[in-house]
């Protein structure tokens, strides 16, 4: 790349992708698709996370195992590979697999934001459900699902059979992390909590307080595990973050999402339409 980075554009499966250099943060790049922000990458410091939801997932990753312990991580949804880069930087020796259906987008990112040699990250242009079905059982410590077709989570990635497929790939002490977007009364997020409860005994969610209070549409990070997850430590980390968030579990989670039913394949629908301007930029 030139000394002075310039925006680049490419047609991809999901629309028009742009990589925009951050003029206020050297080494920073924003990936958008049809104007919607998808990922932010700092090529100089992969531990710098600009997006709030990515920071919350990173807190979960930090607590998934002792510091610097290598992990086997499956990423469903690739974007600009922000979180795989984070894991590679914070847990050297980790083995990571990424699945994303948009082959042109993956190639675009690889060309302009290449991975460090020896990063231990393999990328496949494949549907998330098919990728899970082809993966060995008990082969991952963490599965991160951040899959969007445009502005929506695809319907086939919202169901009980999908949650069970995630559970099959995880080890007994593994952790599942799912990024969804919703607003009060949280019908979609509630249905996803109920759905993943069929596969995981322990569930919590992390979101900005204004989202939880019903003031706006936003990202909600769901965390599922078969063994207890350190929710108190997660709550402390997210509360003290520069973008403070709240953790809900137990009775609080039930109040937010109570009454929702697990999603069966025949009833599946995509995630809700974001309101105009919720995630787009000019």
C-alpha cells in the first residue's frame, strides 16, 4: 500500500464493499458493505477494538481460558477478521478457522488487510451451517457466531438444530458467543436465548444499558456454555470498559427474554430489520 492510504472499493456477494482508512488513527481501517459498518481493524495493533460489540466478545474470549493459553476457535462470519487477529495477538499458537459465504469479500480483505505470517488462521468460503456440519465433534474451545446477510442474521442460523450443531463442535468446557441485534421487547433476542438454552445449560447476555432499557436498537452478545462461565468477572470487565455494558443472567435474563420459545426449523425467520440509520454511515 502507499504511504498515504486511500479508500478502496470492490463489488462482493453482499453488495459494495469499501475499506476506508481511519484518518484519526494510523493503521486503522473500516470495512463497510453497502454503507453498513462491518469491521474495524488496526493493522499495527490487533488488540485495539473500535466496535463496542467486538470489545464485549473480546472480554468473553479473555475469560474463556487462562491468559495467553492457546485456543481452538471457530468464527462463523469473517468480515475483516478482526477477532481472529485479536485471538492471534493475545493467545499465540491458537488455531482458528473462519467460515464466510462471501468469497469475494474474503479475497478483498486478504488483499488489502493481509494476515500476519504464521497467524494460525484458515479461512473458508462456506456457509456457517455447512461448515459446522463438516467440522469434527468436540474440536473447538470457542465458537463465535457473527453472521449477517446484509442487515439480517439468516433464518437458518437461528434454530434449535443450528444451536445443537454449535454445541456438537464445542468441547465440554467450550463457550459459544453469538452477536445479534434487537430492541425492546427483545422478541428476537429472547427467541435466541431460548433456542441456545436447548444446547447450553448456562446463558447470559451483554449489551449497552440504553439498549437494555429499550431506548435504542443495538447489538446484544449472547454467551452460552455447558459449564458455568465467570459472569461476575465478565460483568466487572464490561462495566469498566470505555463503552460500559451490562451483563444479564439468571432472573434478570429471564425478565428480559421470558416467554420466548425456541425456534424450530419450520418457524425460522431472519433477525429484525434495523431502523433507518441504526448501523449505516455516509
